[in-house]
C-alpha cells in the first residue's frame, strides 16, 4: 500500500504537470493565489492560498491535509475523489497497469484500460464504502458540549477549549480552529480540555468535529490591544513592536526595519499586515461608512504588482478590497461580504492604482448596496449580504510593505473609530 504522504506527492506532481508552470520551487505567491482560483473554478471548492502553500511546503506544517482538502486536490488532478486516486496508485504499483482519471462513479471503471481484475477490485471497494457509510452510526449533536476562552488580548493568543465528546462512537474527535480544515487537532474522546494557539487576530468559527461531522461550533473573537503589526514568515509570524510601525499620523513599516530582522525581500517579498480587532462596538454592514488613505511602498522584482488589501473583518465573510498596479488586476480576488469576486472573470480594473501617491479608498452602505470608491470614484457595488453581519475589526496587508493614514469608521452619522 502506498503511504499517504507518497500519494500526496504524486498528486502534487500530477497537478504541477497539468498546470505546466514549471517546478513548484519557482512558484511565487501569486501562483498559489491563481491555483486557488483554478481549483475553485473546476471543483467548486475554495482552498485558501495559505493552505496550498502549506501543502507545497512553503510553510512549515506537520499535519496531513484534511479529507476535504485531499478530495479537492484529487478532483483537480482528474479523479473522482481521494479514495479513487489512491486506489489508482495501488493498481498501478501492484499490476503495472496504466489507469485513467475517473470523472464520475459511472465512468470510473474503464474495463478496456484497467482489465477485469482491476474493475472487480474497484467495484468491491465501492460496495465496501457503501456498506461502511450505511453502518456509520447517527450522531446526536445534543450530547456534545463545546466552549472556549481566549487568555489575553495580545497576539499570539492561546485559547482554552472545553468540550465533552464522550458520546462519540469513534476516536476521531477533532477541534478545528476555523473554517480552514488544516487547522484541526486530534483530541481525546474522553478528555475535556484542549489549548490552541492563534497567530493572527480576527473572527473565527471554532468547531468540534466527530468523524466527518461538525457537532458543535461557535463564534470566537481573537482581539488586539490596539494596532498589531506582523511580517508573515513560513512558520511563526514576526511580531512588531508598536514603535516600529505605529506613528502619530500613520502606520508604516520602513524597508530598513524589515531588513534589520533578516527577512529577505527577494525573490519573494514578505507579506506585512496591520490589525485592529475588537476595539470598537460592532458596526452593522447595513449602516456604515469607512475610508482611509493607503500606499504600497515596495515594488521591486517579483513584488512589481504591489498587491495590497484592506479588510473590514466581520462576523461572517469579510469585506476585502484588493488593490494592485493597473497591469495586475487580473490576479485580484475581492470579497464583498456575500461572495468572492475574481479579477479573472470580473472587471476589477477600477482597483488598479498608481501607488506613487496616496490612494483614497471609501467603502460604505446605503442600506441596500455595498459601494466601493477609489479616489472618490465608484468602482464596485453589489447587494448587501442577506444575513445580519457586523464589522468587528480592520486589517491591512501589503506584499513588501506599505503605509496607512486617515482611518475613519462611521455608523449612524457618528464616528465609531478613527486614527491618524
């Protein structure tokens, strides 16, 4: 039997061959964002760029991907799911028979290519899967308990989870930090306490998972004590002292400060982030006006696109406004609180800017629509999310480094938050 890690390597090789982008060692950050969109377009499942970086070894992470992630990768490689992909590798290793990717269960058995023996093996395996699923006991979510408590307002922040999963019919019990299934830890079925580390602030939905079923979930806010700055690295972010990026009139991390921390700017520029979360009363997305001035201050080499983003963090999907130089808008991915909007299939040219000067960005609601303006010209509008949502924090990101000033958040005609 081929080990799962070997199967994952083979799956990645198939994907690299399909993409024909050259060896993954040469991929830049934008390539993982493009891969995220390609996978979403073909499978309907969104694997975050950060998850893809972990899978391809750009981030030090020891856990294997979740079942959903493996299934999605296998589907993108041309197979029905991960189980079908692994089975095809077993048949190839043991019988030296070339297999073809299966698109559906009905087409998964190609008798002329696999031979009748391999076909019988596939049928038996499928029947076994059906039998297993029929025997899988029903799970009553009422029998489970799950709660959490952040320890501080500093970042990183440890969260104490308290749970009761004693009713679980399986030892496969997990606590998942957020929507990202790679951030999932195995916990003891008869245990009651688990501690997780959160390296970034924000709004999360923590989950208690039994087998493949989410039995309990709840909202979890990881706040900050004022503004927090960090430089993303492959393992743990480099956290900045406020004196290094927080001035009287602006947020700014000079290039010299990055170099002092021995962070290379080439061949791939680092990602610099600023956060302010949980320091003002939640603001409804049906009644708000936000504005700021922003500038990306590094555009050398692979960072020539000067990718930047502003995020209004909510208790649901964030409102994320991406910016770049005009020639790179095809790579932009925006979120309007209800959906993801890709520059691949939507005209986001209005979010292409000249960072030589400060760029003024405004985002507001008129009660029915979300309206985004750049330099006082409307560039995007969309219906508001149907579910009730509130803004709980702000975040900025820059490929390379950047600066922010004149931050203002207004609701019901009153200033809720303002800096610089």
